[in-house]
């Protein structure tokens, strides 16, 4: 496998192999030029060329999808890890060309790279709709904060009436986007079936399951533990010698929005899901704090969702009690 680093910006892609550098536009014509340059320079089959790039907002997605469909391997790396690697190589300066070279070296050191696979169109649309829904929720909260202050300073004024109209508009948009999400899921048999399977778990509803559909639509994770770790729901231990002995804490990595979406389902599950109620009570009896026990319930909910989707079988309380 030959690795080519690719530093992504809105307009340009800076490329670097082990010996050469190049630059192309971040457009379809530029992506075709990248493929031609890579094949000519590496003298290798496209399947033996890996383009290493960082996740850069949305500017890397189209290029990554196009290159992947063209037969090249694409590796999307965490910007924090690639930056740490560059510093470990004593790279003090930062330019697009140097970043591309650092990405090339970083990719070549990975023992088990996980190559990028474009999402199906329905997953891409669902992800975009959920992102829009989150933005509407954040905007609504900001306007509600303004309304609280305005009602204190200027009650029954033009200002408060205007803010209320803004909130009402956002609430209508929220309902429209949520309806579009429900229609999208209902129109795709796999998404619809997986959501129904997850909803057989007490505590998981339509809103929380639609978030997990983004992660469970394919065999992206080899185990439920991998999924929980990806969501930042696994404890990380920091202990060294006699001076460092911190209690285990959540890693804090992964999708914070999905973690937040699992909190209320976990509260419901500890009341109505027998398996998770027993887990919660057992942890509390062992002296764990309620917050730690709820986190364990969230993690177990993720395991259960992974299990029903992987096995394509509804959740069975009786089976859970026997295992």
C-alpha cells in the first residue's frame, strides 16, 4: 500500500507522497487530476493507493466519496491524533504542504487502518436532517433565553412579541423537519425495521432510535463494546505508580449529541426495563454514585440496541434474564 497525504481546505487539496508534493482544486476536475497524478507517480493499481486526509468540517466528504468510488483507498483520520503525531515528529511549523507530508507519514505508520466507505444516500440525508434538527433546537433555546430576559425588562412590548414569533416559527420548522425524518425512515425498509427492533427495548423510543440508526446501518462495528467506546461511554483509567491514581471517567470522545440523547432513555429504562433496573440497583448497592450507574445503563442500552439490530431479533426480556 502506498500512502499519499492530503491536506483539505475549502478550495484546494495539497498532496504529498514520500518524495513529491502536488496541489489540485477541491472540485470534481481536481479529484480526477489527483487520481491521474497518484497513479502516474505511484505506478500502482488504484486499490493499492491510500489517500490520507483529516476530517475537515464538510469539505473532505465529497472528495473522499469520489475517490473511494473511483477505487482508491481513503483513510479519514482524527485531526487531534494526526496533529499529535506531527508534534511527535518535531514538526514545529504549520503549512498545508507540511501538513500533507505529516498525514502521509502518519498513514504509513498505522497497522490496521480503517478505510472510508461512503454512506448510503438515505443515511447521508438522515444525518443532514438530524443535524438541522439539532441546529433548530439550539436556535430555539437561544431565543427562549432572550425571551426570558425581555419579559423581565420589557413585558408586553414589541420586543417580546417579536421574540415569541421567532420561537413559534422555529417550533413549526422543528415539526416539519421531524416529519421529514419520520417519512424518510418509513420509506426505507431497512431503516424502518431496525428502528422497530430497537423500540422493542424498554427505554428506547422513536427519537433515540433514529440517532442510533446513523451508526447501526451497516457492519461498521465488530462488537457492541466498540460501539459503546465510539460513543464515549466506556470508562478510561489513569493510573501510574503511586502518584497518579484517578478514578475511572468517561473518555468524553465520540458523538456528544447521541450520548445526550441516551440520557433520558436511560432514566426510563432503569424504571421499566427489568434487566437495566437490576443493573442500576446492583451498582448502587456496590456504592456507585447514581450518575455512574446511569452511565452504565446508557452503555447497556447501546449494547442491547446493537444486539437486536445485529441479530435482527426483537428484544426478549426472558432471554435477557437467563443470560
